[in-house]
C-alpha cells in the first residue's frame, strides 16, 4: 500500500470538504430545528459524502477513458480548480446569507413527527446546495478521480476508500457538535481554521499542476 498517497488524499479531501469552515452554513440551514433533527441531518450529510465519492473513487481511470481525457490534463485542470477553491477559503469567501429551510406542512401535521421524519423532509431541501456542491463538489470529485488514477494496487485503493469513510465520519462528528463547537471556536476561530485549510489546499493544488506539467513535458520529450 502506498501510505503516502493514502494520507495525502485524506489531507486533500478533508481540506476540500472543510467541515469546520462549513459549520456556519450547516448551522444556518438547521437553525429552526431541534437538536435530534440536527443530528439526523448530520448523519445524512456524512452519508451523502460517502455515497457520492465512492463511485468516483472506484471507477477512477474508467471515467477519464470514457470522456477521452488524459490523466495529466485532468491533473492540471483539477489543480487549477483546487487552487481557486483554496484561494477562496484563504480569503474567507463564504456567506451566511442563505435562509434556513422551513419544515413542510405535511410533516408538521403529523402528531408528532419523529426527528428522523423531519430530518428526511429537510434533507430534500438542503441537499442542494449544502450536500452538493458545498460538501461534495467538483473539487472533491476531481480529487477522488485523480488519487484513484494514481493508485498502484488494490490495497492502496482500499486505503483511499477507507479515507473517504474516515473523512465522512469526521464530518459527521463535527456536525454533531456544530452548536457547541461554534461556541467554543467562536467566529474568529472558525475563520482562522478555514483559512489554514485553504492554504493547505493551495499547496496540494500547486503540486497537482507541477505533476501534470511534468508528465506533459516528459511525454513531449519522449515523442521527440
């Protein structure tokens, strides 16, 4: 198993998913619900990350081959995309302007609706944009494809999938303690954490582009 590749993937994916930086958004979308409903929604969001990223990680090169895209080209494009996301994180470009969703009337009419029923109804409303593309977007998808394409064997691919489970679990844990963690970190602490994760993501994205350009250069020299 290529442990360096596995741990680099975990760091990159955690930086992109950015559970701490997205805490204010999650709290904003769940401000009107009870703590049990919020906990169910946290579980649904973690499940969304796992369910959406696993197929991209499993298929990897197959997706690139289907669209006729070379790995160096995708690596450079993915690096540019991650760089833009990281710059946005470093600059603190996230907003709480979104209004929390309301509980549907058919759920409220039940006597009483269970926390899981309320969470399921609200999940349909917040899946976009909270689930997609905030937690699972082009950055995380491209990262899964890129690292899957670099996996030298099944053991490493299994390790990468394990990291998706780990990151999903971390997101679940962070969102479970959303209210308390936000109070503990404070607005300044959340902002600092987001900017630091953005800096890590920028460094990873630059490395992606360097690797892609190196592969293109070697290919041109080899053909020449």
